[in-house]
């Protein structure tokens, strides 16, 4: 299982489209080239570092066996360990659970 953070409005758009192409906060797959994801131990730190001011936030639980695109663990910049990146859209069917971290459910 890998995890992806997104805003409820962005996820609603993904449900309408059938795939999720949000890479990270305010950045799309087409701009970044991949979708930022985290492991179970990494996502809480990502929330703290990059989403501390977000009033609404979802955690998508993604079954990597259901991905159509390559999943690559990469060491970028000064990150303490490699992070999973999906090099393509995440099918909505690969998201097996959506957890509301902040905001209304």
C-alpha cells in the first residue's frame, strides 16, 4: 500500500474523470511528470512539512498492484529516504480507501 495526499475538491474531480492526476498540492501530473506518494511511515511527516495549513485534506490509500503506470522509489534532494512516485495517472479503482484527515467527511 502507498499513500497520496490531496484536497477533497481535487479528489472529486478525479472521481468524475476516473483517474487521479494531481501530483502534489496545486501541481498536476502533466507539470511534475509523476505523482508524489508516501509509505505508511512517511505520510505523517509529509502532512507536517507540506500540508500543515490545509483545512481540508484526504489520505488516499492506493493499492500499488492496481496501478497501470510505473511505481518508482526515488531519492530526491535532501529527503531522508526514497519516496514512491507514480509515473502516470492513478486509476480511481486503485484507491481502496479514502481517509479524511481534516475537514468534513
